[in-house]
């Protein structure tokens, strides 16, 4: 008997049919899934662009909703509801794309704008089993922070802005330096042997916090608390610097000076400054025994520096209101002249000393009330035999304007 005739016939055909079905399924998955994945990427890029466009419009007080939808349309998503839907929320809501994955810090916060793009992607093979379309969803959240004012450099009492200098902030001599209600910020990333921050000799430094981007060198027990590392800020600073002009010339009658543009030499001797803004030409030197008084004033050094010799008496106070509230002494970024601040125990400085391109040297007066200020320079050198006490109070100091900020956060 022929044994081969007893074998079941058609088994190979069945296997071939199932193999073909499997191949078709894989092909369907590759083609339809690939189309959906490609559409998802395109929708995500469009959502990101739309969110940024909306954020930019919002910080400029323009129609952010129209800006978002226009940018989405330029990428092929017209919100026609048949093929795609573009949803713009300010503030964001819980995202239907990922209902369990929308951070609560964004939901309900009007600083953020959310763009959700939903797309129906037609299928070619999956329609055989009833899937005519595949749904994809992309979400983007952008931050739109308008211009605002805030304390300069995180409200630190003393700031050295130099991004790279060795010994950008130096405390030395035989005196004690005490910062009250505001810390020390050293922006330099230098890793030199002496450190970006250096304390030496019998000087001491006490502050609420001491933050250094680079390395630091100090004597244990002479600095409290010990320095800690922190992140740098850009240089030049991203805050908007004051724009000061003087439309008139100041006058000097006897010992009384009125606001306006004045020569630096007028600040020597015994003088009283009337309230207002002073645009100063040249280098000013205030000698021992000189007495300079002024309340509600701004000293704007356009192209020179300031040297206050020991023994001089200065009682200077910044404006309490107006665009320059809290700003006492200002050297702009294009003026890198130095500041040397001495004085005596009877001197008082109330308001910010802002000289972002200048080397500032401070010699203590021994008084706990002399410096009620915030000192911001390129480098800082604290030296002398008399103690230096700096009290920081935000209400007495200048708050800078920070430009609008837009960024994709999700």
C-alpha cells in the first residue's frame, strides 16, 4: 500500500494562508502605524510652534489665540474638526492626550499657554477590520512671562558679577564684614588657586548666605556660613538697566546744587544736593572733611568714577518713588570706572549702588548704620581696619525690570 496516500492533503496551503495574513497584518501595522507616528511628530512640532507664537503675542499684549491658530494653520492644521482640531488654553487644563501626566504646576497658571492638536489619520489596511482612522494627539505648553520688576540678583546684599575673574570678591584686612537680610553672590566660575571668592587675614564675613559659582578659599571659622556652590547668571545681566538722561544743566549757588548735568568737581567740598537726578561728567573725588548731603537723589556717573576718601561725611538717600526708586549711585554697563567707598561713622548711604562693569572697593566705617544698601559691581574688594555692616531692605533698594520671557516647558 502506498503510505504517502494516507497523509492529510492541504496542510501546507493552510500554513501559507496564515502566513500571508500575518504578513498583511505586519504590513498594515508598518504602513498605518508609520503614518500615525509621522503625523504625531508633525503635530508635535506644530503644537510647539503654535505655543511659542501664542506666548510671544501674549507678552506683547496681542491676540495670542489668533497667533496660535495662525501658526497651526501654517503647518496644515486648520481646526476644521473633520480632520484636525486645534485647542488653545490659557491657563492650561488637564491634558486629554495624557490625562494622568499633566503637571499641576501648569494647570490654572495664567503664565502658561497650552496648545493641543488632535488629528484623525486615515488608514489603508486597518480599515479592513473597521479602523478607518487612527487618532493622534500632541500637546505643548509654553511660558509667557510678561515684563516685571523684581529685586536685583535675587535680593543679595553684595554681588560680584564678573563671570570669570579670579578673586572676583575678596574680603581681607583686619575688619569684620556683616551682611544683614541679604547674602553674598559671587558670579565668577574661576577655579584659580585663590578662588573666585577669597577671604584672608584676620578679616571675617558673616551673612545669611554665601553663594559662589566657582571655587572659594577661606579660613575656617572666619566665614559664616561656609560658602556653597550655585548657578551663574548671564553677564551682562538680563535685567533691563536704567535709562537716565538729564535734559537740563544743574546749577550751583553757594553750597546748594540743583539736579541736571553737572561736572564731577562740584561734589567736592561742603555741598547739599537738591532732590532729583544728577548726570555727572568726569571722576568725582570727595576728600576728608568734605560733607555731601542729599535726599531723594540719583547720582548717575556717565563717564567717570567716584572716590570717597576716609574722613568724608556723606548722607545720601535714594528716591522713595518714581522710575528710579531705590537707586542711589549708578554707573552704566559702558562705564567701567572704579568706585572707592570710604567715609566715616557718621556717613549714611540708603539705596542701591549699581555699577555692573566697575571694580568696587569698600572700606568699613565702623558704623552699623552707614550702608543701608545693595552693592552690585563687576568685582568687590572689602578691606580696611573698620567693620563694614550692610543692611539690605528691598523697600529701600532698586527693583529692576526683567524682560519678557517665553519658553517651551512641556
